[in-house]
C-alpha cells in the first residue's frame, strides 16, 4: 500500500472489516492464492470488542480456534423469570459453550491471515466506491484508491458496503451492552444465567456468563423499548444479577453494539461483491448468536469468490444466495416473533413457568444444546471458465 497522499493500489479482493467474518474470508481466499487487502478502521483488533464471545459446541467441533484463548467449558444454563426466583436449571452431559478471550482471538486470526498472505490495513476506514468502481479508503497515511475485482462487506450490522453495492440491509436490530471482569475461581459450576424480563431486556434476555474466570453481565433488547434506556437497564441488572461470586469491581471492560435478528438477508451478493457475517444478517434470530453463522457463511463466500476469480466469471456470484439459505431460519424467525411479543413481567413469568414442564424443558434443551445453528451451504458447483484463469 502507498504510505501517504492519495495512493493507488490493486487487489483481487478488498475485504472491509476484520471481525471474525472478515478475517476468516480473507484468510481462506489468500490460502487459495488470491491477493487480498483486508481493511479495518480499528487501529488495534483488541480494542472496541462487540461480542460476549460465547462459542457453541458446533463451532468448537468444526473450526480451529486456539484453545489457549478459550475459557473453561460451560454445561449448565439457568433460566430465570423476573424476580429471579426458582430458575429452571438445565445441565448437558457435553461441553456446550466456551467463552473466547476475544482480543487475543482476533489477534491470532490476524496473524493467521498475514501468514496466509493477506495485506492487513488497520486504522483504515472504508469511505465508499469511486465512479470507476475503485474502493476508497482512508488510512494512517491518508486517502487511498484500490482497484479490485471484488468487494466484500464484513463491516458489521450497519454495513456501508451493503449500501454501496445496492444489496439488502439489516432492518431489525437489537442493541446489546455488557460489562466484563475477572472473577475468582471458587469451584462454582460454570453457568450461563439467562433472565427473561422485558423491563431489563425488551425482546431478548439479560445474561450473566460465569465460566469461573470471567463474568460477562449484559442486557440486550429493542432499543426503543428500554423503559429508561440501555445504560440504565444494564446498571440495574448489574446491581442484582444472579450467580455472581461477589460485588462488581470498579474497573470493568464495557462492550456493546447492534445485533441483527431479522434473519439472513435475501440479496447478499451481486457481480461486484458480497456480504458476510453481520453485514449479511447471518445471526440466529432467536439466540442472537452470530459467531458460528459468520464463520460458516464466510467459508461459503470464499468458495464462491474463489470460483469467480479462477474462472473470471462475475456471474459465479449468483451462487451466493441468501434467499435459499434463509429458508432454514423460518422456525427461529417465528420464535423471535414470540420473544419480541413478551412485553410484561407477567407474560415472561408465565413463559418461564412453561419451561418448567417436561415439554418446555425439552424445547429449551433443543434450542440451547441442539446442534442447529447455521445451515451448511451446499458445496459450490464450479463454473466453466469464461476467460483463462
Ligand atoms: C453485546 C453483544 C454480544 C454478543 N454475544 C455473542 C455471543 O456470545 N455469541 C455469538 O455467537 N454471537 C454474539 N454476538 C453476535 C456476534 O458478536 C456477531 O454476530 C459477530 O461478531 C459478527 O462478526 P462480524 O465479523 O460480522 O462483525 P464485527 O465483529 O462487528 O466486525 C465488523 C468489523 O468491521 C469494521 N468496520 C465497520 N465499518 C468499517 C468501515 N467503514 N471501514 C473499515 N472497517 C469497518 C469494524 O471495525 C469491525 O472490526 C453478540 C453481539 C453483541 C452486540
């Protein structure tokens, strides 16, 4: 990349956003021999973390995450009504979740990307596309125009790349916020505590994840439905949150951000590029888990782009179809409507009471301990080359 002034550059693919989706897509493409520029506005990937970092068993089984950056396994979930009395406790006989130490995990991902040949540009903001299709970035050395064959939007829930490529954009969003701090290991059972209370978390849950090393205390919901705002809800919850071994310390790490829950978007690709991760709406509408979906969709995106780059055919991106994959989200979209409809503590209490019954417990186990997350897209059928690759 040019060091200063209005520089010019070229790349097979420009990926905007070095979250998990962008890092994974860029690394797979570079391993396939393509020239990839990965730009993120964050100057350090350890800063401005926006996720709790709970990885589900299916992800831990299928993807190589460095185990030294994962917390102890969690097998227990406790579901509380408003008032926190008599939680429904579910134990799994398998390790279900591990919480990632996200700063070091992003850094490990960045090292893997660079080792694969990705040119990583941190502190570099995507500004838009020029009339000739070049990507316009602003980095530490000033503005930069990059000619590219394909543009990938891995730039999160409010994707600017989606707008510029004329693709679908997320319209149903939750907003979440949490505090993270180290806790003493007193031999407690690592537990994921979930509180169903629409005054704390309208349309979603308040949570405490305590894996014996760190506590994550958070709330999320529809922004316009927090009675006194998100911050006040988090403060109120942090003061009474269940399952914590002691008082909250003075200094805590704060995290937060939007979570798309409208399901995978229909139009996530076009001849000029595509979207991955939150930008594509690849988040479970019910659990709001996006880490497994973003890894799976990124692998599919890299396969489609590899085909397009090797064959020289832009129309190969037609195989990247959100509408087909979205079909498997139908059930979870219905359950999302159900969760969104919980508007009073009385209804939330009745919901948790239902979860106490054998069918309710079985349903909760299926959602919390089941293997369904994001559908594995069908393998890409290779396109016939239009031009010599
Ligand atoms: C509070 C909270 C808790 C969550 N907890 C969990 C959880 O425990 N488990 C789970 O599975 N999911 C969780 N999620 C959802 C999950 O974190 C996301 O789905 C996932 O991280 C999305 O990854 P991504 O790479 O698509 O986006 P992001 O991680 O948001 O990355 C987008 C990147 O794009 C960069 N960017 C944006 N705009 C520009 C620009 N113009 N120029 C350059 N760079 C740009 C940003 O700096 C960022 O690095 C949570 C979400 C929130 C908000």
